[in-house]
């Protein structure tokens, strides 16, 4: 039973992702979470105010199944297919995280220093959420898609713009964690 609660190895999860991507490409569909958010905004009437959201969202209803699947799958994975385990981090990573203020580095995927309600409902926490949300929204619109769309759909269909976007995402993440994050925290 304990084996079931372990993360799936790459040789199982990788082909599962490949099969889903093949089916999406075969049926002329694309995958990306930002397109789901665009559909939700259009359903809510945002198309009356912003041209970007003015499109036939009914043709994209199938894509909302991805959102539902992510929520249900995350719930099932967290509550039924996993158990709390320490995350294998190098001693250098633990030291670096401790220096940044993380007291229990490697004990949780979602460190309470970032993801507790006490930290969210502060001026700093709300500012980070609002500014971060704006930057993510702007970035996905400017890049023509989100990280999952470019990294999974774009790369699997050999699109050069997606490769450039993914390189940019990784470079931006490295810049954020090594230069900007230490200034903020």
C-alpha cells in the first residue's frame, strides 16, 4: 500500500502526458491553463469591456474540463494518494532556504512562510498576490500563453516561439529567486 502513496515515476507519468498531448493534437486542441482563465472571464461578461475576451467562449467549454480535472485530481492526489514525506533537498539548498527565512525547508511542498493564511492577509502578502497576479496575466498575454501551454503543447508540437518562451520562463524564475526574492524577503 505504501508504494501507491509514492510519486509516480517518470516512465509512467511522462507517457501519460504524451498520450494526452497526442490526443489533444489529434483532435486539433491545445492545452494551457491561461486559455481556461480567458474562457472563464469571457463567460463572466468581460468581453463587453475588453476586446481580448470578446470571442465565442462556448466553443471552448470543453477546455473547462481541464480546470475541473486539475481541482479534482489535486484533491484526490493530496488526500488519497500521498502522505507527508520529507522532500529530498541538498544540504546547500536547505542552508540557502534557511538563510531566506524558511525554517522547515524540505518538510512541505507549500512552505507556510509563503502559503499560510496569516501571511496572505498582510499588506506584503496582498501586494505580492496583486502584483504577481498582474505580472502573470500580463506575461501570459504577452507571451501568447502560459508555462504549461508553451512547455507541454508548444514544445511537443515543435514550435520555436514556445521554446523561446520556456527559456524566458526559466531565466525569469532564476532571476526572481536569486536576485529579487532576497530583496523582498
